[in-house]
C-alpha cells in the first residue's frame, strides 16, 4: 500500500503528468469544487506491483473507491510500522490475582463425591446430591449425573455451570453424530470429543472433572476427563473433595465378578462413608446402572439412613 496526495482535483506534481499519468478528475455531482479543492489523502492498494484501486477520503469522513491503472509513489520505501495491538486479558492470571489479593478474595471451592466402576454386568454410577458455594450448602437435591443419551452418562465434579454446559454440548454432538451416521457414537469417541473441547480452553479458569460411561459395540466403558483435556480409561474412578474416602471403599470391595446387588451395595457404601467424612458432600445417593440395553435409575437413598443401617450391622 502506498500513499500520495491530491490537491485541487489533480495529482500533486507536474512530473507525474510528464510521465504519462493522466490527471485525476473528481466525480460529477453535489460537492464538486469546494469539497475536492481540499487536500485528500490517497491510498493505492497494490497487488504484484499493479494497483487495484484507490481509497480517498477527506477529514476521515467521506471515502471513495476509484479503480486505477497507475502506480503512485515508490514501492521500495518501507511503510511505517503498525501500532502493536493490546494483548487480551488472560483469565488464569485474573483468577490468580483475585485469589492472592488482600483486598479482594475470590477462592472457588467445589465439593462433591462421584464414583463409577465397571463390573461383569455393566457400569455403576453413584453420586451425592449436595451442592456447595464455599461454606454455604446451596442444595441437597442436586442431580450430578448428566443423561447424555440412553447409552451414555456423564458425571459432574467441579463448577456446576462448566460441567453442565460442556456435557450438554457433548450430548448435542452425540445426537448429530447419530443423525448423520445412523449409528450411536462409541464411548471412546464421545470421551475424546469432550477432552478435545476442554483442551482448547486449558488455563482459562474452567473447573471440570467428569466421568463418561456407557455401553457400545465393545461392551461397557468408563473414561475420566478433566478441564486440562486429560483423558483416562479405567475400571473405576472417583472425583470430588470426598474421592479419597470413596477410593478406600472401592479399592477394598471392587471385583470384576460382582453381582448386581453387591455392586449396588458397594456404590452406596462408598458414597455414604465419603459424605460422613467430607463436609462438602452429603444429601442422598443417586445411583444409575448402565446395561447393554441402556441405563436405568436404581434409586435415591438418604445417606443418613444408610449410615445408621451400616452402624447397626457392625453391632
């Protein structure tokens, strides 16, 4: 791009006329004379040393696009550098500054207990139902299982808004996959899709720790995905602030050859004892069973009733 001047309706110097450059005439109509006797700046946009058109303007208000076949100015002279654009704010740095500032404290505390494990009859998913906002108990009836489709389930751990948004978006893409390909998406592909979406926003303040489980052509499957895009496959996982207590029960009682009732009892016990020790978990136990023909909801059991029941069994 090169820059020149127009004064009084013609190109600025007589030498340009002597080189065979035709004079510039302003367009006919209103404003001829007074407007075009002002000094106009002309920008010639050039492609492969051939000018394409001129952009002219007066006082940064009126602009005209004029096709030309002439070259204005010296292309060998360097153009002035463009001003540097301001860098966008980094969400991770903003959150860090808010949490470390003495005048403004913003410390997100997310508490929950969710678990899932595979066995010979499918996948068991169990969660508590307490939703917290810091030290405040916001809800005791929060369902932390996202029903993606009849053959896929996802769990929520972390920020409820983040988990709900991304897993509902995953449900949308799984539905589109089914409509386009006339078959259900595999568990591996669905979990990879969620991990890829979260990886694009790594370091931007998301808080997601989810499990995706289901049943496809290869049988039952279980994956763990977090907000950094990590994706792990395994026989059992537990997430949330009470996961350390739940893992103790799961590791001691999990076997691939569990019966259905034994699997139900293991899931209830793990959630019950986790809520007993973790003050950010509580409420009721929501349990799902993923079978070959789809998931079923096993039931909702109050953790207080379970704790009294297990205490009586020890006597």
